């Protein structure tokens, strides 16, 4: 879960692109990013409100464009061992 949560936590890169590439005002981009993240996490984790049809389209576009098809491999033991070894600067994780 750290991999997923930490990766999502790097949304400042998307904020930077919104401001510096797309030309959006920084304060408006921050407000939109924080608001959408809060609502998306609430909907996804609590299931309190369904996502709108437009949001579902944006979600699918994001998955198709940003996330690789094999992303679930991060939960494989060999992948976990590899990333843990990198994080701890070990040659390998021994089981």
C-alpha cells in the first residue's frame, strides 16, 4: 500500500504541469486538485456517493493513459522483495 499511496502523494507533479504547461492559475489548480482528491478518496474508500458519469469517464481515461495494465504486479512477493531491497539498500531480501 505504501507504493500506491506514496505514488498518489506525488500529485504535485500534476499540479506543476497544470500551472506551467497548461497555463492554469496556481491557486485555482490547487483548489481543484485538493477538492477532487478529497471527494475521490471519500467516494472510493467510504463508498458514500457514486462517482458521476463524467467522473467515471475521467477515471477510465486516467487508467488507460497513466496506469500500466500490469500495475497489480506490485503485490507479487518477488516485486515486493525487489522494492524493499532498493528502499533499504540491500542486495536482496532473504526469506
